[in-house]
């Protein structure tokens, strides 16, 4: 069952490549070549390398096999030096291609256009140089893609450390700030009340003024005692504040 399926797939690729070569012979647009060549790239290489594939397409199109081979090489050259400067298109691969597929395609191209096979022909030296540059560019792009994915995964899995550190470091000092603020407010209220009574009355007896001061101090002391008795210890105040912060989240 596997062999017939493979044979059908090969025949389909040959027909698709024959259609592309016919359109190239009819001088189709570059966009059409870019669109269809990726599906036909592997067969185009076979046309250049194996005379049998060139003869099969020649029989379909009624075009000489040498011309078919020339057209296939010209299409490969157009892709290698494409106007989009797309290294994946140059290799006839999609952007989601695996590195193993990129490596295989690079080996096929570098073997086909290696300067040692075409002595004293500078154009093949340029092609080999271009193929190596494209391969290095794809490797860099794939490496950056892997680093980007790894960075995003690390960022999503890591907890917000700065926020956690802020709460753990500064939250323990918040009860002291609240108690200190309450004491300052109480003292300010005492002084305000004393000066208010002093300036409200032009004649205050020494004993009356002293009694008034003692009374104000007693009131302030009772207010502070209410705060302290409501929170019997520092830990209970800190526990209440943590509860408020957790509820706010």
C-alpha cells in the first residue's frame, strides 16, 4: 500500500513541476514562481541532477530535455536570489521548516553547485557562497526564535518577584507606622486643645489651668489605651494589615 501512494505523490510532483516549467516558458510573473516553486523545489533539483526526470517532463511538454533542465536551473537561481531576500524561499522551504530539513536542502544545493564540479566558472563560486550565507542566516533566525520562545516560557512561569519582595520587606514596618501616626495625631490633638482653651479664656486660674491640662492628658491617654487594647500586641496588628492586603488582591 505504501509504494502506490509514494508513486502517486511523485507523479503529482512531476506534473506540478511540468506546469511550473510551462508557465516559466510562457514568461509568467515572479510572484507566480515564488508561489509555486516551493512545492516543486525538490523535483526541480531532480530535473537538474537526473536526466530521466528531465525526459519525463520533456515528453509531457513537448520541449527538449536540455531546455527543461535549463529552465529548472533558471527557476532555482531566481529563488536563490529572490527579490524578497527571504532565505527560506531561497531554499524552497516554508518558515516553519525544521532545521533538519534546512540542513538537507543546504547539502543538496551545495553538492549541486560546488565550485569543484565547475572549474574556472566564477558564477558557481558565487552560488556556493550565496548558499552558505543563506544557511548561516537561517541558523541565526532559528536560534533567535528558540531564544525568544525560551524567554517567553521563563517569563510566564516566573512569579512577580518585585511585588512579592515589596510586600515581604515593607509590610512588616507598616504597623509601626500606623501606631506612630496615631501617637502623633493624639499629641497634636492635645496641644491643639490646650492652646484653644488658653486663648479662648483671658483669665484662667493656675489651679484651673493645671486641672484642664491633666484632664486633656487623661483623655488622650484613654484614647491611646483604646488603640493598644484593641491590638494587644504588635503581631495582631500586623496580622490584621496582612489580611487587608490579601483581601485587596
